[in-house]
């Protein structure tokens, strides 16, 4: 059995407009790389971290915390070394902490002969998310581990439902070069909603899931509406309304905030449309004068994967 793995840990879009804390999807074109290595020394040891200025201490790093949760329920008597090569910027809204958390536990599980189920790995990775945001949410870590779209049907007990991926669906994600911490963006959310708001939101979640399973792109577009979170969080993202309007005008099925922001995602039918949407989004931020990164990606149905 191998003692070392190099893996790709995908970026993810969480919430997906109407599905706050329950819906997520994995991307294929952007993600971190990690090396996980079995060692005799007990514990989790982060020995290299490149690409972002993040703590390497085990208890301060999401990969370390998730890894320790894994070891706490494992029969393995040794430890692991971890190298992290960050390609996803912290605070970007496309699952930077989830990539590290899931990569650690997935790699460890592989090296030990997969003693834990994927659902159990989600639980371990959620401990890393708790360190990052203060809340053990699963909408980023679930798609990173399962691949494709996932629905967190329940948190108590944890129940993850993989969702069908329409073959022609592409994501465009633009990241304005500002940082919004998930913990800060959660603080501004209201904790109570009206029954009327809830009914609208539940209808869209159901419609989106149905649209994904039936590959009904019009239904997907009609359902990508958030009546509760987006109106509040969007005020933190400069140019959000202009970006959203330009994306839809360019053919996007729908557009919303990726995770807690500041990244903005759009779904399109076909890569050509996704390219047009990307250009329209870029034009908005070029006019405003905000630096940005942009990603165009098919849906990653595999999730984390081994690389050479």
C-alpha cells in the first residue's frame, strides 16, 4: 500500500442561490493540490504551505483540525505529514477551507485503505469548516468529497444526497480581489424569516433539484433565485447587481453569490455561453476598476482525485 499521495482538491460553489447551507457543487478547473504522507510520528504535521499566508500549526489550520478529527476515530497508530499548495485564495467564496479540510481526510482515508465512508469524511471535514467560519457547515465539503452537486438533506443526523449533473452545464465564477470572511458575512444575516419568504425559497430549492435531475435548463434558471440571503450579502460585493444583470443578459441561466462571497457564479448551458458570460462579468469590473480572477469550469463529478 502506498505511503504518499498527491491529490487535486476542487474549489466549490456553496448555497447556489436558494440553497443556503444545503446545496453545493464541485468545480473542475480550479482547486488546490496537497501531498498526504504516512509517517510513524503520531499526529498531523503540516510541513509545507505555499500560495497563501495561512497558519501551519495543526490546531490553527483547517486541514490539521480535520485530520485530527479523523485520527480521533481511527485505529491507526502513526501520523501524517501534509503539504498544501493553495491555488484557491482564502476568503474568495469558492471553498478554500473546504478544499484543505477535505483533501486532508480524503488522502488519509485512501492511504489507510478507506476505513471510513464518504459521509463520515464529511463529518471530519466539517470540523475544519467550524474552525474557519465558526459553523460546521457541509455545503462545500460535501461536493468536494462526493463530486458533482450535493444536497445536505439533514444535519442531525447528517444526510447527504448526490444530485444528477446535467451534461451541458458550465459554471463561470468571477472573484473580485477583495476578501470577505465567512464568519463576518454570517453575522449580518437575519435569523428569522417570514412564512412567505420561506415558501418562496423552498419552492426554488425543489425546482432547482428537479431541474438538475431532469436536465431542464429553463427550470434550473427559474429556480436560481435567493429571496433571503442574497439581498443582504450582496451589499458587501461591489458591482454585484451589475455583474448579475450582465451575466443574465449574456445568456446565463442564473447568477448569484458563491458561498459567502465575494465571488459571483453563473450557470450556463454550454461552454460557449459560459465564455460570453465570463467576458460580460469581466467588463463590469474593468469599468469599475476592480482587479479580479475568473474561472470557467465544467462540473467536477469526481470530486477529489489523485494526480501524478
